[in-house]
C-alpha cells in the first residue's frame, strides 16, 4: 500500500526541525499551534491537491510558512529569555565571606596604672586602689572607655590578659609582651599583639596627668602621648589619644632590609675599640716618659741620645697601643683605666723615691717607670675580670687621688710638722693603696661617673671646711699638737663630706636622679663658686672669690 503523503503541517514541522535543531521541542509544537491558529491552512492544502491549483497553493503556502517561521523564532527567543530568567532565580553557591579584619589586629589593654609622669618621686607603678580617692574612680572610667573603644576601632581585645605584675610594667616589659600574641605564647612565628597602657596621676585640684603608651606587634617603638586634663575629660581625652596612637602607621621594624656594609658605622654599628685614641695618646706619652727616664738613669746629658730615645719610646708606645686596640675591643673606660694604672703607679714610684731620698736623683725616674709598669699590670688584671665603663675609670682615678691625699695627711699627722715637711712618702704609699683599693672595688660595684665626681666634690668641700674651722690652730705658735689637730680636722672634714655626698647620691645613676634623690630626702643642696662677697678698699670694691654649697639642710 503506497505511503500516505505528509500533510502541509507535517512538512512545515520537518523543515523547522531540520533548520533549527536547538530549541526543537518548543518549535515542534508550533506547526500544530499554527494549524489551530490558522484552521484554513490544512483545508487549503487539501483543496489544492484535489483541484490541481498548485500555483495558488504555492503562493499561499509560502506566505503562511513565512508567518509560521516568524512566530516560531519569536517563541524561540522568548523561550530562551524565560530560561535565562529562570536560571537567574536559581540560588548560586554562597561566596566565601570576607575574612574578619579584626582577627588580624589583636590588642591587650593593661589596667590603668599610676603615677603617669617621668618623675614619680620614688613611687613605683601600681594600680590605683579605692583609698586613693578620685584617681581610682577616673582610672575605672578610663579602663572601661579604652576597652570599648579598641573594639569599635576593629581590634580584637584579649580579655584573658589580666595585666602586668607589679614589677613587670616598665617599657621593656611592654615591648616583650608585644612580641607574644598571648600571655604564654612566643616563638619566631608568633604574630604578636598590640599593647596599650594608660597611666594617670593626680595633680593640683581636679586636674590629672594622662599618659597613654602603645606598642605595635613585634616592634620596639613606643608611641606616647601625655596631656594635662581635667577630671571630667579623662575618658574623652583618653579616647582621642587612643585613636591617634592606633591609627598612626607603625615604623618599619628591624626585619626590613639591612644597610650595606659600607654604611655600618656610627650608630648602626658601634666602632671597634672606641678608646683607641685615648689609649694611643697615653701610651705614646708613657713611652716618651720611659725613654726619658732611661736616658736620665744612664747619666748621659747628650741631646743626640735623648731625642732618638724620645722618638723611639713614643713610637713603641703608640704602636703597642694600636696593636692592643686592634686585637681587643678597648672601650673608653678601659683606656682610661689603663692610663690611670700607669700614671698613678708612676706618680707613686716617684713620690716614694723622693720620700726615701734615693740617690742619685736620676734613679728616681727609674722608680717612676717601675711603679708605672706595676700599675699598668694591675690595671690589666682588673680589666681581665671584666670590661670597665666610664664610672669604673673615674673610680680608679678618684681612689688614687683620695688615697694620695689621705696618705699625705697621715704622714703630716705622724710627723706633727706642717711647715717644714713635704709628705712624699705618705702621698706615694697612699696613692698606691688608693689605686689598688679603687681598682678592686670597681670589679665589685657599678657606679656612675657623675656620682663619683659628686663624692669627690663633697670630700674636697669637707676638707676645705675642716681646714677652715681648724685654721686658728696654725695662725701662730704652731706646735706638734696644733699641727696634728689641724690635720685631723682636715681629714675628718674630708671623710664627712665624702660620706654625706655618698649618702645623698645613693641609688642614683645619673645627675637627674641625683637631684631627685636629694629633693625626695628634703635637702636641697647646690654647689656654688665664684664671687662670694666683696670688700671696700681705697681703690674701690674688691671681689672675694671662693667655693661652697647653698640650699636647705
């Protein structure tokens, strides 16, 4: 049986599926919808086949095919739009949330401490207690304000940190805490944390001294703001200071690029043997003194021998000093300690030789060289126990000078004659004893050069005061007892003056702290010198010069 010919709608369906493969399901329905929309299309096709009017059918069918294609394309376009809108309504995978920036900014807020200034009058840093009155209440308000403010600024507050111990609240303790993200953390991979510490100190009336210190993580930079504020503005000003300190860009830390080797001088890299110049100068002079002593001890006065010896001695001393400075790290204190041992030893040898009336006189130079070498050996032994700083060097010189003074006074007291006696022997032995005692003491104590100089000043003023008080004993008819009384008063004044200066400067490491210690003890003593008075003469006013002390005792 012959196959039935496809209808007009079926042929249109096949053409659309062939030409437009995509979206075929939507377009496949279009011919049937077209037959329903245009019912006359099927009848026209059948009439055309039955009547044979193929030309009429071709023109009408082509027109209707074009209309159907247009409708199909429209349906295809809007169908894709609908699918796109439907796809857009499908929930996508949730994107990862941005990291919390506050998690990268941990901070530790220490409780408010007191006092706040740089002059605490000997009061240690501590947490204010209720018995301290207004400062306690203001400290509580400031603590609450700062803890809330750091969280508002995006920081993560470490609430588990209770704050520092009583003796662990200094600047170095803050820097050490900033290197650890937690109280028990630490290590090379530790990111560290911010550390904030507020200090509050009551002033006159209702005013306070507010000091806020902040340390960035793994940084040795301290950010400090100090203001004088009223009681009502403590929290407000603390908030403003906090914002300024935490918003400042931190200085680059030490982990950045290092300077080139050519720039490694001065502060970046301390010089090797900073006492090289001092050591070289003193060694050259001592070498020249040794050469001169050798020439004098030989009994020769020929200058043709003297000048070459001086040149040789100076060169040997200078070369030896440069070799020592190159081999060992000789600081300024070390150089002055060696110089003190050599020169005070030489002075002791010469004084002892003069006191013993060594003859011929030229041999006394040899005693000086021998004493200098012994003193230099002793100073070397002292430095072998540890490096000496400026305070140790000043202590060595001061001890030798005071020893020489006490030795001379002891010699005068023993003889009982202050008019016809030069105490060479006592001064020589005293200088040697003082050098040894001060050198050994320098290995056991740590003292500043300012304090040693103040003690020397006190001893000198005391000796002058004792001599002034006992001066009536030696105005006339000087006897042995009067001479011994005068010497005893001078020595007693020296001891009392030095002892008072030592007590007043106790626990002080610099001139500022010395003044603070004196102020805290209730005594205000200031040395003075210059014109202390004047006298009227027939030629006019004649100034009187002198030294002394003034203040409140």
